[in-house]
């Protein structure tokens, strides 16, 4: 993740502006603007860490916003974390994730946005790791989907990688995936698949979603680069995999549709190469993190 890219900085700056962090009335009225402090981010439950790189960028952006708002210079900040703590590492309850030394007012004004982002990202990473563990010992990889929070996709998908998952398409230009509505509106599966294969730009791979035996037969006959088995039972998936392997031995096969921790291994054991799990980003529960802030010794 390039935390200093324009795209990511715009997302983080937007969070600070939304919270009016540079105009924190409570802090302005109660805290000595010269006070220095240390903020310690603590995991209040076991989790996979994600989002550490956002902390210094948040602080850098806040410094600029605060100066623009007329605040006195805030001084330097320092973000410290143990060498064994980094994005993708699982930590125990009570673990110190990071320590921030900075102006006390700045820490109070940025605390919520920093925690909000890290809690969501760590929640996604933690849930992803559970799915990855559920298919351990099989060849199946866990994919995410485009079911992300609008505007936060880059962060959501990075968090999936922190949990050991693999990114599917980043956006609608990132791959050709013919789904049920394309089939319905495009004159049926054979016609839609043929059109995509014929006119695809830069020889992009074409994946087609199938939901029935007829569509599976049509997909195999059309010769896509990948087949997505959607909302099939594990038994039907196993049967479909056998048919695909007999006709197209090296074709990547993906399974999707209401994947859960209770069922995902059954699909992996059916022989698919990938399982796509929308729940990784649309249903992950934010983990509980806190920031304890204490004044530095004068």
C-alpha cells in the first residue's frame, strides 16, 4: 500500500475534514496548546493488525490543516511500533499496536479518525484470516469482491491482503466478468461470451458466471478464460468442477454466493481454485481498539 499516494491521502484528509478535526472546540477550550503527550493504541481483543501506515499520514495531514486553521506550530510527531508488529500480524488482547508522541491537542483531535480506520481495516483483516484458515490444506484461495464501502475500496482490499486473502477486480475496468444481468440483457450466455471474447481490449481474460447446468454447458462450449460457479451447492459444485476439468483441464474455477465460515471449506473441498466472499468487506465487524493518551513529563 502506498500510503502517500494522492488517492489515499485524499481519503484520509477527507476523514479529518469530515470530523472538523482542526476545529476541535472541546480540546481548544480545555487543553494547553503547548502540552506534549503520548498516545498508545491498544488491542482490546485478539485481531489481525491493518492500517498502521495511515497513522503518520493522518498526523502529517492534520498538521497542515491545523496550521491553515491558524493553530500555533504543533512540533514534531513520532510513531513507534515494535518490530514484530506490522500489518498482517495477529496480536493478542492487550497488545500495544503503536505509540504516538505528539502535541496533546493534535492527538485528541485525530484519535477518532485513526481508530475508526484501523478498527475497520483490522476487522476485515481478522475476518479474512478466519476464512483463509477455514480452507487451509486445500489449493483454494480466498478472494474479496467489489462489495466495499464507497470511497474506501483501496483500504478495504488492502486489509483483505493483510488477512491473507487475494484481491479480485479492483474496479469495473480491471477485468471482464459476465454476470447474470449481462447474460439476460446481452442475448444469452453464448452471445454475451462471444462478444466479450471477440472485442476484449488488450486481450483481457474473460470470466463468465454460471448458475445452471445449461449455462455451464454453454460456458464450456464458448471457451472463457475462467468460470464462476454462482450459488451452487457444494455437491453441485463438485459435479461442475469435474465436468469443467474434463473439458478444460487448466481453466481457473471460482465459486461464490453466500459463502460463510461454516460452508467455505465444503466448496474448497469440491475442487475450486477460488472462493469469493463478499462478507469480508460488507459484513466484517470492526475490532475494538483504544488510544490511551497521557501527558509527557515536563
